[in-house]
C-alpha cells in the first residue's frame, strides 16, 4: 500500500482524483484490511495544515483525539476524552470518529455546538452540515462553530461488549436578537437525536419546548439524564 501525505489542499485533491482511500488513524479499518487486503493507494491528512487546526471555534479532521484539550469547548473535550482507551485516543482522529465510526462519539457534542463541516471533493472545498457528513461520508477537513455561553456533557457507564452507553450533550448559545438558544443531542443506542429551543425565563417551559422536538421520542430513562443537565446548563448560563 502506498500512503500519500499531502501538504496542501490541491495535493489532497489530486490524491482523491487518483482514487486514494482516506485514512485517519486507521484504527477502524486496519483489521478489515488485514483480512480483505490493503488498498493500493491511501491518503492521510496528518500533514495538511487545514486538517490540523485546534481552537475555540475550529477543529481539524486529522487532529488526534488525545490532542483535544481546553482550547475547544468542554463538551467536545469531554466527548473526546471518553473515546476508547488512551492508546486508541493517541491514534484515532476526529474525522475517523465522525465519518468512519458507527458510534460517532463526537457527533452529539458537534451537533450542540452547531458545527459546520468543511469537506474536500474532487471539484474543490465546500461547507456542509453534519447530516450530510454522516449520510454521505465525504472527506472531512475541519469543523467550525460559534463558541457557546456554556456547555455540558455526560456519558453513562456501560458494560464492555454491551449496547453503546447513553450520551447527553448540551450547549447554550447567544441568540441573534431572539434570545439565547439551547441545543441538546442524545445518543441512545446507535441513534443520535437532537433538538433546539429558545431559552425561556421559566426553565420548565424551555424543557417543554425541547420535548416538542425529536428529543420527545427519547425514553424516560434518557430524559432522566437530559432534564438535570439542561436545568444546570440554564442556571450556569445566567
């Protein structure tokens, strides 16, 4: 297998045109390749500057999960810190987790931040939403978002080999004249549900508005985690 390491977007575009298979840390595909055969040409973005940014409002797809620190919002930092073992986090990348993984541990956090994705295609770079990233799995370059006022994250413990643990992420954002907005995303099993509401003076009214979104489909056990997290988030955001 020949591994290409482009250092510019144009080089990465050429690799795509040549049929290179994008890889992150290869933590998810290595066993498959050993069993079914390695691709002739692969590409890693670990030397591409645009895919290695870390900041309060941006994160590159080639960033290792173990490198995600206090430069990003806590909801994203905590999400990355709960993925696998330390050895996995030293190898796995943001792009691999969001695009290649069925668990997509970073997805709830990215959703509540309102993140937008920059992707690379054969005809150039463009911006899209996370729904398209999950559905079509393009080559992810980076994420960007507006920094929240406050955010929260919780991942429940789970038995090894059992169903994926429940994940609840939330964030409070400044509004554009219509007041603050609350975003919540929950991973229940392999499904991720998200909803948003305008913050009300009455926290119960805000929770009621969230229940009127797709989050209303969640079972009572999930709401037992969502409710206190949102109430605490609203209190911290005063």
